[in-house]
């Protein structure tokens, strides 16, 4: 469970706040955020998909990179809107089985580190 957003100065990005608290580099933030924002039911198959097709999660990685630089929740929402309209998300497996980053989980993750 992430700490309360009020503990962090407003000038920090989501990635900076996360890295400061968890004492990790930004690359580690991206890896951890990806797995935290992936629905639990998708986690068992995600490593197999990554082995078979590393570009399958490209849109998800782009979303995580975008939220890493967000300083406010409205910037996270903008990134989510862009993710939703990304043409890489129209694959039937992503939509039917929801093997992709969850927008709801991204919002909850960001709320833990950013102020409004």
C-alpha cells in the first residue's frame, strides 16, 4: 500500500516520489509500476507473452513512462486517455482477456504518490 500523497512535495513527479520512498532507480520504478498496475489474473501469463512477443506490452510501457513524469493526477488522466485510444490496444487478446495494464489500477497507484 503506497503512503499518503500529502507526504510528498508537489514538485516531485510520480516516478521521483516512488523512487525516493522505495529507494530505487527510475528503471526499477517502471518495472514495478508495470507489475503493480497489471491485473492479478494477467500476471501468470504476462511473462510468457513477454517471452513470445516483447512488443506486446509496448503501449503499457509507454503509459508507465508517461505517468512517471506526471506531477498531478490530471496528467495521469491525460496519459490514460492517450493509452485508451492507442491503436496497439485493439488486439482481441488485450480487450477480450484484459491482458494489459489496468486503468483503474494506474489511477489507484498514482493517487498514492501524487496530490490532486
